[in-house]
C-alpha cells in the first residue's frame, strides 16, 4: 500500500535552477513520487519551500516536475473500488484529512487531471475540482471518460478555490459540512473522520 509516507519525501537542500542561464541554488523541497496505475514510478514533482518550511518558496516556479506525468499521479492509499483524485498534492491531502481512509491521487495539474488513468477495479470516483475554469473543465472531461468505463464519477467542489483553501481558511467544520452534502452516505460512514 502506497501511503503518504511512501509517496512523499523531504529534502533539505534540493537543487533548483530557474533556467539554464541561472545559477544553481539549494532550497528545501517536498518531493512526490509520481506513479502509474501499477505503482511503477514514472516521475517526481518537487515543491520548493521557504527556508522555515512555512509555505512555498518565493521562486518564479516553486514547483518542478520531471518524468512521465500525463495519466499518472502522486498516490496516497491502495485503490480497490473507490477513490478521489484532484489536481494538487496540497488539495488532495487536505481532502484526505477529512476522509482519511479513502485512497487519493494528485494528478498535479488540471490538464493531467483530465487525462488521469482510471484503475481497473474502480467503481466510484470522486473528482475534487479546483473552483476555476480549468479545474471544472478537466473534472467534467474526466467524469465523461469515467462514465464510458462504467465508473460512477462525482465532481466535488470546494467552498473556496480548492480544498486546501477550505481547510486553512474556511475551517474543518465548514469543509466537513460542504463535503457531507456531496459524498455518498455509504462513503461518509466508511471514510469520514470523526468531527
């Protein structure tokens, strides 16, 4: 089972270069393994952090990825018949704070969300869309693809721009109330954290 601990690593002095002409720098970074549906690593995403780890680094491009990302994702938990997928790692992990036993995947961008490869055993998919044009469009595209494969797909929307904003700004109770109205009652009973 690929848990949060298995999918993420921290590097205190990860290599960063804005472009080929810029000098090399070292920044703390959260490093996420990107895997395919079979669990094979296809790439990594680095999220550079401020020196104290309190937020993303003040860089023009605080995230950099390499490898094969399209269709793949940073995965948290073993998928059987139900899962949730969203764009960013922070978004997905914020959602998992309230649904800790639900397997999740972060597709790493809106474009990649629309191209996410559905696991063969999947029956129900929650698509955590960012509340913007790109996020909703990608979620709708993935929902159509899921339906073609016989998967019941439900788009869930945050109160604010994304579920990380919901958790940090709207708060846990407001986020739980919003999700309660969007998640199937069977899944709430199985996967929701206690209030």
